[in-house]
C-alpha cells in the first residue's frame, strides 16, 4: 500500500480542482479503505461545490458516485471485506431513526451531510467510507456501470417507483431528459410501463432520448412545451411530470400540463445562490389541484435497498448505463466545466487504471 496518493481537491467555495499529493487515508474502526476504479461526475457535485454551507472544510476531495475495491477494513466492520467491489450511498445518516429503519434514509433527522462534502470522496486514488454506506457490486456489473447506479440510476428508480408510482399505460413527461440522471429516468419510466415525452434544450440530447424509446421530444426553446404536451395527449395532460431542472418556468409548465390525478415530481431544484441566483419558487393554483386530484412530490435520492435494486436492474440488462465521456483523474476539472456548460449527454465519469 503506498503512503501517498493523487487527489483532485477544491480549496475554496466554487473553486477549481487542483491536483495534490496527499497521504492515503487510514480507516477508522467502522470504515473501509477503497481503491477507486471509477467515479461518476454529474451536475449534482457541479452545483454543490458552488452552494454555501455544504462543504464543511477545505481542501476537500469531492466525488460520491464511487466504485472500487475494498483494501482494508476497520476492527468493527462486518458487512464488507478486503477484495469486495463496492459502491456507496450518498447520504450520511444515523441508520437507527424511524426514517432510516423504514427505508427513508434521505429524511433522517440526524442527517450528517454528504459523501464528498463532509468527508473526502472519490476524485482520488483511495478513499475511506463508513462501511454502513457501502453496497456490494453484483458479479457481472462493471465498476463504471456501478458508479452510475450509485446516483444516476438509483435516483430515477426512486423517482419513478416510489414517488410517481408509474403504471403501465401512463404518460410521463421528463424535463432535462438528456442529462446524466434523467437519461436513465427515460429508461426507468418505460421499464415501469410508462410512455415517455422527453424535454430538453439540446438537439443532441433529444436525439438520444428518442433513440431510447421516447414517443416524442420537445425543445422548449423552439416550441411551447405545454401546448405540445396537451396536443400529444389529446388535451388530457400527462399522468406524471418529472422535473430534473426545476426552474420556475419548468415547474409552472408542469402544473399547466398535468392531467387528472397527475403527479409533479421535483428532483433537480437548485439553491438560488448556487447557479445564476434565480429563485425556483413557482405558483400553484390550489383550487385546480383540489379539483383535479393532483399531487406534488419532493423526491430525494434513494434508500440503500433501492440502490441494491438498481444494481440488480443493471446486472440483468434492464437498464443501460449511459456514459458518453470518461476522463482521467487529472482532468476532473475539465469534466466539471463541460457539465456546467451543458456539453455532456448522459453521464461523465473519471476512470482509474
């Protein structure tokens, strides 16, 4: 085991990644030391590094969508062992409250923060993770595919099954459909039996959404998305509107095209100070919601069980992980800049030798 490792660290709020040589971390009694094989890069950490209050101290190694090999475990660890291939759950929770015990870890009242924000993550050669956050990767699932399952696939699994509860024959509008998480929601919604309408502002992304089976694609920069959706649904509106962008405009459009009994699922809301300083607050007509029996759901990440189930869907080939660009560790900042500029379709990832 080497004594030092390469790590890409941020040194201030919103600052760029810098390549540093740092000591290999030592696991505590309840931790495991992981040698990284792949770490996903999506818009979530791009936004989070610019959001005040999420990173607890600097410098910090970000990266929560990890896949790697367990090299060493602490004295109290029983759920993983050296040689295991693992990924991890993003949220640091108590594991004992009513929410954690009932599979709603993301609502833990003793929430301690996020992997890669209050403890170092996967944009480094090694990382230390609490063992209870680790999930074994099934045989037949590559590290690259597994790191995507750790967020980009398990999140839409929860969005589509637990929140929207999509059923066969229902129509689902997905906003930001070509993004790293939503591109997998396009697949997940169809796996649940839904028919997908994809909405995005990139023609390249919309072409991939169409290739994945969406019955229609809409660019709201070129046409009115509400009018298009109402036309496509013969005036009924959609059964589900899953919003991975969640601006005032996209959310109000969602309420305008939601049908009877429809569900608006909010996934991608941004803190006003993180990107552009624009509030995502939107107007709702409670009388219409009452009359139409509509629902609004806030959807946060997933449970550990849902992460395991997502990995199983990947193993069976029922969900195809979409990685269109990979980068060496030293080019992590390049990946973030391309994500910030909306230049990547699907997911990006940092891969290790």
